[in-house]
C-alpha cells in the first residue's frame, strides 16, 4: 500500500472518530452585536462574509472531512459569525507558509488557527491569541527510544510540521546535539499532522514533536499504540500563546479580539473548549501579540 493511501486511510479513520472525542455542551444562544458589526470594514459588511483559511489537519481544533470543517475552531468561528452578523466560510491550504501568504495577499481575511504567536511572526502579521499551548512528544507505546526531552532527542528521528515553530526548535536542538558531541537528530518535516503521526505509528519516526492539544487527540485515537512524553517541560519554548492571524495593522484584529472576549464572558468559549477536551488550553482573556521569542 502506498504512503499516500496509508495517510489518507489513517486520516479518514481519525476524522470519523472525531465526533466521539467531543463531549456534549450547550453554549448560550447568541445574537448580533451591533457595535462590533459596525466596526467591520465596509467591504466585509457589504459582502456579509469572511473567509478563514486553515491547514485542514489540526485536531481537535480543525478537522476537515471532504469540504466540511468541524472542531473547536469551527465552533468558535461559527459563534463569531453569529456575533458579527456575517457568514464565515472556510478554505484549506497546505502548510503554514501558504496560510500566511494567502492572508497577506488579501485572498483570505484571517486564519482562526490557533497558530503559534512569536515575535518574529509579529513582524508581518498580528495575532489574536485565544489559547495557551505546550509542545511535547508523541512516541510509540512504552517509549522504546527513551525520548523525554530535547536532550534525549539527540540521535533520534524526530517528525515535525514543516514551517512550524517546533521545526525551528528541533533544528536548534540538532545543532546543540552536534556541538555536545551527541548523535545527530534526523529532522523529518511533514506538511500535515496525520502524516507525522503515521510516521511514528509505522516506526519511520521515533517521535513527533508538536502541540500538546492535537497530540493528545491523536494519541487518544491510536488504539494504545502511542503515548505522550515531555509533558510539563519548557521544551525550548517560553510561554506559548496561539491564536488567529490577520494582516499587520488590520482593523479586523481588535474586532476579533472583542468578539472572542464576548464569547469568553458569556460562557460560549468555555463550553466549546470543554466540548473538545481543551480545558487545559483555555486562557482568561484574549490578547493581541502576546507571543514570546523562539530560541536562537
């Protein structure tokens, strides 16, 4: 069986089981906030819609099945659309560079993500942060390679998302391993999460280094084949905030922040986050450009 077909089947299995991962919740009934709606750029108010772009493979935030988007981010953007009185449509592209290029070219109004907020990325974009994240390892059950930290990743094959912050951290660690005279890290970059997880399950990678929330989801769907390690450690990051992305200086940034804050205040945010098992990633209030720096 080809790798492409194996990846497709693995993704299909995970997406079909996504509904079972979510728990029932009852967010409050929403209505249009006229003050926020009036602040929208005229082009958006006239068209009555916005396009949010996603990578299509970031469960439990973004789960794409065919052309349908589900997950915590889908639920939250639906709620934001109700508050702003606009329809939010979704389009999927491959990889973070394509997301950022599409936003900055004006093809898409924003990406709700969540996407990692770092000072280096804030040079070209603004981030509306609505979750806090942690970066850990997903390994085979029993952790046969003993990967529990960045230092123990030396000499191992580590899968990461191409263009993501975890890839940069692993690349920094790879240089440190060589400087310290330890085994080199083989950095394996993939364009999506399911391919990375499949590489670990098929033993072509020793670990997948990525955000804790989606890895928790994938581990829960792996029939006992995988486990998390490195939990509770910095793993090369400062406090890690993630959020929506808009063009630099866009008036849409403060509007999204106010919309998310409204959803936090009325209980919608908590209900949706708990529905998708994301209680540990909640923050008390949203913020713009809260991100820290990546290791150099």
